[in-house]
């Protein structure tokens, strides 16, 4: 027997839920969403590699004791020839890569959003529903452990 339904109308949730608040919840990703995250990961990884290569190239130019005007032109040419550069800095890219790696590893994406909160004290569980009525996540009420929704719940 299911403790929580996978969908409740928002009107019903307004009536039965114990709270409505901003909460960090885990969304389980389907295969197409996972493919998008993998593609993002490979794009960020490629940009990190290209940026590190560019940095090495710039450092090598400085080591050549080139005239300042030629040095600036040479560095500008290196940068303009690199199609993988974006506005993001290397530290942000490395953080993004770690975040994407975790998403790919777990199959879940965290987000902070407004949700309906429904406590079932008899089951010692708390459910989080999206504002359009879909079950996002179930947690143990006592310990705060995460138990994601499955077809059996």
C-alpha cells in the first residue's frame, strides 16, 4: 500500500499539507535528462582542458622574452583562435564539473523551490510535492534520510 500518491491536485494539497515553503529537494532524472547532464559535463570538461592549454601557451609566450607589442598580439591571437572559451573562469568551471559529476553519479539534481510539505506521522515520512501536484521526494521524518519516490511507494 502506497503511503503517498505520485500525484495530488494542487487544490487537495493546499487543504491536506502541513506546510508550503521553499525547500531544497532532489529530483530524480530520467534518461533523456541524464543525457543532457552528460553533454553539459563533457562540454565543461572540454572547456577546462582548452583553458588550461591556453594558459600554458600564454605562459610559454612570456618565457620567450618577446617585445611587449608582439607579446600582446601573440596572446590575443591565441585567445581568439580558441572556440571553447566562455565568460566563466577556471574555478567556476571546475566547480561546475564537480556538480555535474555528482548529478551523473547519483541521477539526481538538487533544486531550491517552493513545495507542498505533507507529513505522515504514522509512517514517519515527509513528502514534498511540486506546486503542480507531483511527488518530488520522500524523506524519513525522524532522521532526515532521503528515500526517493519509487513505483512501489
